[in-house]
């Protein structure tokens, strides 16, 4: 089973490569350190499994996951290997139909166990219980079905986009909520949606440049769309400091 290892840490790449090569039936096709290289390998074909870190330079592992699902000509399994366990990241990964989510740090035995369990189910279709790969809070999210898609926060009084009266449609078929909170206008909302309509992940600064609105204004609209389930949020990791949030329109 040809495996692609994606991790920005060269030590982790070497370590995970040894783990994979030590499991019967698996081989390392390549070990790369950024999302662009990972997408290139997947596009080239011949990859069966991707061990995917989330905190990558350029664009995040969540973005890589989205692109894999878009460009691959055949099903490719993905196991996330990451130290990140925040709510947004885990939900984003699970909604991308990953085969597993292994939280760093972990032992060699934990990696081998994941790979052997994956091998035993490979080719037999989806596992009967989605939480068979989970752990800790991820197990709980899987058991509740929280990874199946975006939902409104409990008690927020909002519903996912498309579940009620809808407003202007974007080119991708998504609709903005009809009733806007005080201080938000339909023309600006449409400009924000248009900036997101290519289906890629964009930062608030990028949306601000494309829409002509200020970054602070754009953040209010993006927060509104996210609360209503109209956009997903992931992370982009670059240099020092906090990761940048990326907003992607939800295709209904």
C-alpha cells in the first residue's frame, strides 16, 4: 500500500517513514513537507494512503484534504496525524471522511496499530462504526456524528444555511440567510460571498481585498456566515504567531 507522508517536521517524516516501512503491506512512496508537494503527488496517481499533518506551511492539511477529494481519480484514504485537537480542526477533518485521526505525540505501537486496523478493513468498504479509529474527544465527536457537517452552536437559535428561508444565491448554489443582523447589508454580503465563490479557502484579508470592504467589516460577515453554516473555517500555518483562519464556502 503506497503511502504518502506529509509533515513539515523532517524528524517526524523520517520517524513516520520507519514506522510505515515496518508494517507488512505498506511502503513509503514519498515524504514531503508542505501541502503543495502533497497535492502534486496525489495528482500524479499511485497513492493509496496519506498520513497527513494539519499544521503545514502554505496551506493547511485541511486544505490538502479538500484538494485530495477534488482531484483524485480514485478513492484515497487519509489518516490525520496531528497534535491539533481543537473543535474546528477535528470537525473539519472528520467532515472530509478521514479514515483515522491520530493525535501527537504517539508511540510506534499506536501508529502500527492504526495501520494494521486500516489494512484489515481496506477494500471492505467503510467501517461499520466510524469511531473505530477515534480517541478521546474525537471518539465522542464521532459517536455523536459531529463530524458529518457543520451545525449551529447549541442555543444559538440559528440553523445551517439552506434549512430555512434563503437569500441571494451564489454561483456555487449556496445561499445567504434572508434575515441579516443589524448593521449587515445585503450588497456587502453578496460581495463577500462573491469573493469566496471560487471554492478555495481565503483569509479575511484576502476577502477584504476582493470585496473592497475593510477587514473588520469582512470579519463580521464571515462570522455571521460561519454561525449559519454557510462557510467552513480551517487554519493556514506560516511563520511565527497564531495560524491564519481560512474561510471556504460550503457547497450544498
